[in-house]
C-alpha cells in the first residue's frame, strides 16, 4: 500500500524503502537496537573502524578515514531520504547512517588507541545530542541531507576538541 503526503512544495509517494537503503540507513540493523539507537550506531562504528584501521598502514589511515566518512555521507544521504520518506518521518530514530558518518569524521587523524576511540565516541555523542550552533540549523536541510549533515557538523566539533586534547596532551595515547 502506498500513501502520499504533502512535502513542502510537492507530493512525495510513501511506500517501502528499497532494501539497500534500509540496510545502509540502519547500518545493517544496528539502528533497531534499543535503547539509544544513535549511541549503538556510534559504538558499532568505533568498533568496526578500530578493527579496519588496524589493518591499514599508519601512513594511510587519515586518508582512509576521510574516504570512509565521505562514502558514508554520499551513500547515506540518499538512503536516509528514502527510508525517512517510507517511514513518513523527518528523522526516524532507527536511521543511524548519520551517526556512522559523524563518528568517522571525529576519528580523522586520531591515533589508533582505545583511549582516543573512547574519547571520540563520547565527544561525538555529546555534540550530536547538544547540537551547538549552527548544527541545529543544519537539521532543517531537506530530507537525508538534514539527517546526515547535522551529524557531520557534530563530528567536526568533536574532531576539533579531540585534536585540541591530543595537542595539549590532555589525552595521551
């Protein structure tokens, strides 16, 4: 069954989201975990990236993290759009590709160590929840763009704080 809802200036047909979009948007089902699917999405990202990045030469890790974050955003925006439309919600809680993207941004050029990964997880979740200026404005962008880009903003804030902590040796690896 397909229903139609008004979406600003045009009608959008709402039917089931394609399987690829659901798998990407929910991070292969991680977004269905309770409570706090966003935290589960961030935690899964940190754990998977810790494993993957340990297999990448240190000299290539920064570039690999940037590429992974960009790929997550480029695939995540259309996936989040399709799932949000199908669900009839602006930002369904079970869509966690935005957390994956923002969490990866937080880990750019971060040393491979449990302390930095834990700090990155905490910093990203804090900025994602608090949404300091202008992150809350980014949520207003249309569909999947708004879903993903606000978390990119939170990731940038967390990345900046992370590198300040590392620079001033508050966080030592």
